[in-house]
């Protein structure tokens, strides 16, 4: 791997766009002290750029599309002055203009691919709630109702096994591509899930859930990455939000399924666990009709296929050519600075290369914060929690269904706000609100059982907590880790993040039954409220904003030193927030952290 502190000029190919400015940019991947986001094509003379575009087309077999790529390169070099480019005709400018004015007007193939990915995420939520309802009956059938640790192990088995198998996401993606990986994981979401309903002992159920975890561990790190790689930067957050939106939908459908099968009696848990296989059927059938990830095809030097894939998910050939050439230029620099060779070396890079280490820390903080929020505990054990509060089995399932409906409903605003209000801002706004909701729910357990308002008040705070979780913490993890890492380390970075997520989640799910028994529901809710405060502090200092930047431009975001980012939050952002929202000084101005050079700021554009 080339050193991040130097560039071997002898190894630079003729078709690579590398200038003195670009070499400085590569150096800044280690320490971008000035927080600049630089366009790799900025400053290149037009005749030189034409020569480089011709060389690119000659090298990759785009001779017939030479003029299209020339227009695309000019549009990429001059994103803020496209209207003045004489080389682009009115139709080209029309489609580029509509990227801002009609951001959501995109080809059907893109939405079809996102819909298939959404079904994959629904499995995640459906299984969580299937286990939720099954908790009321399978421990009794297997005689383990007095062994909370064993029940916790069975519930957390997918996450525990996913902790080990998530690392397989890198080689599996590398060999089979994004579509092939989603197909393989879909098979693991059909057969082991169905087999749960036929188990005759607890260890058989545990084994099925472990195999299910193999598929889920890889799937959860692949689907968001695939969604991010086929989506335009201006709405990438909204598109990847569909992952959590349909996790929430899966939770709601799972709760409805639990309520339907509840009437069956002691066999109910078998149907509740097995029903989650349904969304995987259309996935394994229709995933091959979706375009492959253009970034993965670029990684495999399949540029013609990448161009065809981009043409399927963009509104014009010029836009597709612009994205392909721009990505090629950025990835050429990224490759010389960051690309390791072996799996082990790329794993090591996550901790030794500054740009990658910051992405790893930020992504890990977000998935840890999600687990600290307590949402998975509520999803897995909401029936148990309300049974503790005094509800019967049917009432527990009804309240849990309401929990699923609220999560699904309140995930919708994130589709828009994720790319307008921002990822980081959503977290900083919602975490304090989730904290007081957990405290309110916990303290409500102190109300005497004879008081009629006790259980409704607990349900109110749990529902309010879920409403704040939906548009903020819910969709963020899948969005963030899918975009934070460069192409060379995207799979391994996502896999590591999922491992952190599964490790922390497994510990919390595994220990919750014992925690609930020892410190009572009030203590458990207060404990998670404290974890929410800790998560807020970590996000404030360690998570940068990634809204509406291309996947390649994020290299510059994560090259800003952590100390520089933390100092900005304390010295600039916090004083501005106090002036603006505490002292109500409307004229208070916030100096931006990042400075754009030759890069279009889509956040200032109107929809």
C-alpha cells in the first residue's frame, strides 16, 4: 500500500487525473487541518482536461461516448457554473438543473432496487418482534422460563453469531458483488427462519437463530452500502433511510403477526418466529433485475458495466458520465493513498490510517449510541416490560403493535430531514428527548398498581421515546457507515461497524433479563437514560456531518483532525447555539467548519 504521506509518481498512469494540487490533496487525507473539500478536477486547463478525458475513453473503451464524457467532465469540473458551459446543450443543462429542483425525480430502476433492499431490512425488524412475542411462550415449552440467561442467549443468537460472520461481508462482496451477496444472505433468511418453527428443543432453536445470524450479519452491512452507492449525493440520506424505515415496517408487521398467531395457543411462538421468512422470497427472485453497484464495478475495473449501471439509475448519459469520471478521478487518488492489499492489511488500516480511523470511530460511536438508546431492548422485551407493568399477554401484544406502528410512522420524516436538517443535527436534537422519555417511563413504575394511570403512562413515555427515535437514531447507523468509508475499505469498514453493533447489542440483550430482575424496571430505564446522555456527548465531539457530500468528497471530511473538529464544536458551534437558541439572538452567525473549493454546495439549493 502506498504511504499516506507520499505519492509514488512513477506509478501514476497516463489516464489518472493527478496534478500538483491533487498530490497535496492526497497528503491531506492524513491531516486536512484547513477542513477543505477539494474538487480533483478544479484548476485543470480545459485542453489538459480534454486530453485526460480522451486518454480515459481510450483506456476503458469509451471511444463512441467520448463527447458524452467530455461534457460530463466539464460539468464535474464546474458544478457551480454549468449554465455557462457552451459545450453542454439545453437538454444536458435541463437534466442537471433538475438534480436540484426535482431531486426525487429519478429512474424507476433506482426505486425498484431501493424497494428490494427495503424488503431485506424488513426481515430484521420482523425477526426482532417475532422473538418479542415468542418470549411469552417458548421458554415455558422448553422449560427454561426460570433461566433468563439462556433466554437472553437464544434471543441474541443472531447478533452474537453475526458478530463473527459480519467479517465475511468483505470477501463475499468482493467475490459475488452487492447483488450476489444480497441473494446469498436472502437464502439464509429463508431456510433457518422457517426451521425455527419445527425445533423440538432449545438448542435446536438456538442453532437455527445462529444460522439466521450468518445471513443477517452480512446483509445488514451490504444493503445500506449498496443503497448508498446507487443513490445520488443530494438524496443519499433519504434513500438509505429506507433501510430503517422498513426495519420499522417489519417491526410493525411482526407485531401484527404476533397478535394474529396469539390465538393459536401454545404453538403460537412457532408461527411468530417462522413468519419472518416471507420478505426474503421476493429478494432472492428479483435482486438480479436490479443494477449492480457502479462503485463495485469500478473497483473491479468493469467501467463499461459501471457506466451502463449508472445510466439505469440516472436521468441522462451526461450525468452518468460525469459521476463515473468524477468517481474515477477521486478513486485514483484514494487508491494511491489508502488502498491496502490483503484483508488483514485493510483491517489494520482502519486503525492506523488517520482518515480511516476517524471514519471508524464516528461509525462505531453511532452504532454504539443506537444500542445505548435502549431501542433494541424495547423491541425485544416490550411484551415482557408491559407484562411486568401489569398487562395480560393479549394486551402486551396490542401495546407492542402500537410501538411498531409509531416507529414506522415517525421514520418517514427522516427521508426528507436527513438531507436537509442533517445527520448530526438530528441526533443532537433527539437524544435529549429520548433521555427524559426513558426517565419518565422508569419513574412511572413507582406509581401504585392500583392507580389506573400507571400502565397508560408507561406506554405513553415508551411511545414518545419511539417517536423521537424514529426520525433520528433509527436510520442513522445504516446511512453513516455505508458512506463514511472509501471504496477501498467500504466493505471491511461496514463489517467492523456491524461487529461493534452486534457485540454491544448482544451484551445488552443478553444481560437485560437479569438486569430487569435485579434493579427493577425503574432502575433499568434510568440506566439506559444515563447511556443516552453518554451517547449524546460522544456524538457531539466525535461525529462529523456528512450531509449532501459525494462518497468521494467525504475523504476530505474525515481527513479533518479530531482535535480540530472538537475545538470547533466547543469554540464556535456551542457559543453560536447558546446565542441563537438560549439568548434568541437571530443575527448570530455560525462560521462553517468546512470550506468548499470547486465543489457545489447542494445544501444551499432549493428543492
